[in-house]
C-alpha cells in the first residue's frame, strides 16, 4: 500500500510527523531522501507528537538519540556518517529493536544487512514549493497506520 502527500512547509512536515506518530507509535520506519529534504524535521514532529517535551536533536554525529517516553522509547538513528554497516554491531544495534520501541532510521541504505525490515518506508523529495512525501506500508501494522492517515 502506498500514498503520496505534499507538505508545503516545515509546519506541515512536523504536523504530518505528529499525525503518523499517533497512528504508529511502535515499529520501524525508514526515512530516505537527499540532505535537507526534511527527514529530521518530520522526525521532530513525530517524537514531539508522541509526548517528548524537550528538543529533538539530529543524531548525525551520535548515530542514535534515545527518547524515553511515558510508556515506550523512540530511537532516532541517522546513519549518514556511517562508513561501514558493520559498525552498527559495535553500538549494539540489535538491542534497540523490540516490540515496545519505535525506531526512526534516516539513511537506512547505509545499514543494509544489519537493520530489521521496515514497517513503513518514507521517501522525501524537495519540490519547488515544499516537499513531496511518499509512504509505502510494508507490514500489516504499517498498512493499518497508512490507511488511517489517508
């Protein structure tokens, strides 16, 4: 199942992130797109929409930023600077993925072979007046969330 959305500005990106977070609070989401296309902005909206009160930092240099929420964790990964997917083993990547967590993974192609399959795949693209967002649901839970989003 697939859907496409147009996000006119940063506010629309954070709002869409918050909407999706409420519909899909646990699982694995891949976020792809060029630098500056809004992956982190969208993630900020999603994490804050789930109840995080503080700042949401880009995990570009740390690889992962954990957000401990009331009833579960959100792990925001940015694999842009990853030189070799095998490096993920050194940070204990497998420990982050369980039934209680939501894992947002920017640049998932850089972790190929070491990441679990995504429930939702988000592809961002810069448009003249905003961003296009294509969402592909890859699991029953992802399909249920996308169906409610559209």
